[in-house]
């Protein structure tokens, strides 16, 4: 029985902790890739879903209309990309914060049953009961 406890604790404080760090790193990388923040920043002022954004030749009215269309498309595109960059940054920050908190709590978790047992023996009752 004591060998199982020693094995579990040695795993918990070595390979288990390392697995948590790797998992957090992979989760952050996947979220970063999902939101593609670097690509959104590089294409911030690109037209938004406009297939025919090329140069227009013809009367000045037609050229002006094409210019305004491209300008509006770029403004809409930049607004959508800024919102996505903000949402992605907030999501990454939340994941990093929660992951860091879990990494700090990880070494304390094996003591939770012992603390609960001691609290039970002392007669402690939660305030909300």
C-alpha cells in the first residue's frame, strides 16, 4: 500500500506536473492558432470578404464608387478583425490565468483529503449550512 502512495506522489510532483504544463501550453497554442491573432494583425486593413477589389477603369463616378466600396469594406474588415483580436486576447488571458492558478494549486491537491479529514474530526461545519 505504501508503494502505491509513494508512486502516486512521485508521479504527481514530477510527470503529472509536467503533463499539466504541457497541456496548458498546448491549449494556449491551440487557442492562439484558432484566433490567428498574428494573421488578423497583418491583414487588419485588408478588404472584408470582397472578391472584386481590384482596380476599376472607366468614368470618374465609377472609379469613385469603387474607391468608396473598397474603403467601406476595409473599415468593416478592420472593425471585425479588431473585435476578434480583442476576444482572442481576452480568451488567451483567461486561459493563461486559470492555467497558472491550477499549476499553483496542483502541488497542494494531495493534501486536500488530509485537510478535510482533520476538519471533519474538529467538527468544522461550512458557514452556509
